[in-house]
């Protein structure tokens, strides 16, 4: 069985592009574009890695999703994605259990490298 990955982003084009790229590399990829869908998919599929955009639509509930993921399945590797460099948010995300905060835009190569790094 292939590694399960969840990508959460409100930019549907980004989701589709990343999903297609990672599926071609034989990963099992799930996507979500808002907070309720992200938690639904996470709870149903139990992915090992989550790439999570901090800002979904007009909210900043990425940290709340991170907290819920870590409470539900603490060993999940979560990479938080943020388009704005914000040291305070980055520090809080790391305290809450994010493996790393990545600054958008993220290339497919970065995604794949982070997946490999997550299990070294």
C-alpha cells in the first residue's frame, strides 16, 4: 500500500496540480479545500503526511486543523504552508507539532523532498 498524503489548500488549481504530480509518483493523495473537508478527509483516511495551508478561504484556521490532527493522531507529519513570512505564526506552528513551515509557492520537487525527509 502506498503512503497516504493529504493536501489542504483553498487554491483548487494548486491542489489538482500537486495531486496529479504525487499520484504519478505512486502516492495515495487526498485533497481538501476548506477546514471541514480537511478534518473529514483526515479522520476518514488517516494520512501519514499532511501539507496544510495556514489560510483557507478567508480564515486562518490552519493552526486549529494542526491542533486537531496532532490531538487525533500525534505521529502524523504536518508541514504548514504559508504565503506570508510570519515568525510568530511559524513559532506557534512548531510548538503545536508542525514538522516545518514552508513558504508558498511550493514546487512539486519540494513536496517530494519533504515527503522523503519526513521518514529519514
